[in-house]
């Protein structure tokens, strides 16, 4: 009976070690899967935040119903040459047209 105990003890030690190693590998795989799921969720959130910005329509150009800037500058210059506008008024009107 004494000889029989050692093989059982050895089998229990090997089996127990294999069990612990398997459990550790399973936990590690679960952690890796959870990390990947978290990363996928974060990427999805970032893509959803950026999607409305990318799909926004480009700003429309101002309608060209009025006279062009060149025409307006010519009108102001003509008024200045005729003496209707003073030098200060001409400079102010030109700056307003050019946006400066």
C-alpha cells in the first residue's frame, strides 16, 4: 500500500499543475478578448463622432446676384473722380469692399 501512494501523489501534482496552467491561460484569453472588445467600442465611438463632421455639406458660395467686386470698385472710383466722394470716403468704401 505504501508503494501505491506515490504514483497517485505524482498524478495529483501533475494534474493540479495542468489545471492551474489551463485556468491561467483561460483568464489571459478572456482578458485579451475584453481588451479587444473595449478597443473596438472606443474606435466605433470615435468613428461616430467624426462621421457627422465628414458628411457635412460643403459651405455654399455666396450668390452672385449683385454686381461683382470689380464693378463696385469701378463705381466707387468713378464717384471719386467726379468729386462725389472725398478721399477719406473713397478709402473707407474701398476698405469695406475689400474687407480690410
